[in-house]
C-alpha cells in the first residue's frame, strides 16, 4: 500500500536527514527512498523550496573533478523541523488510537 506523503511531511523528512548531516541531492534521495517511494524529480523541487524559504543553504564541494552541491539545515530549518515533528507526533498518536481501538467516541 502506498500512502501519499504531503509537502509538509516531505519537507520535514528532508530537514530531519539534513539535521543529521549535510548531504548532496542524490544521497538525500537514496536515504528517502530507503523509507518511502520518492523520485529525484520529486525531491529536487523540495530542496529548492526549502532553500528559497531559508530553511537550508547550499555549498559546493569538489568530488572527482566536479562540484557536488551540498545542503545544510539552517537555524530556521531546525525550528521548522521541530514544528513538523510535533505535528507528525500528534497526527500519529491520533491514528494509533484508531488503529489500536482506543477511539471510543463513536461507540
């Protein structure tokens, strides 16, 4: 089953990865694909959006004769990550109550 992932959650997942370490686009895509189905064509617009919003910055680093563009989370990005994480935890808790039979409101 494929459950769709909205833009806010994608942003949060990318920020979470960058909070662990700076990385370049392809490596971020690979890390994301290990958890959810996402394509490079989906992820690069996310990275551009995060950069435009000031949540990440970029820098180039030479690799095998060419430059790789690395992404780094900013302080506002860390604040947004905290917000998204709190929203996700609340959402997950609500769903878990339903899946585990804990939502007695409708009985």
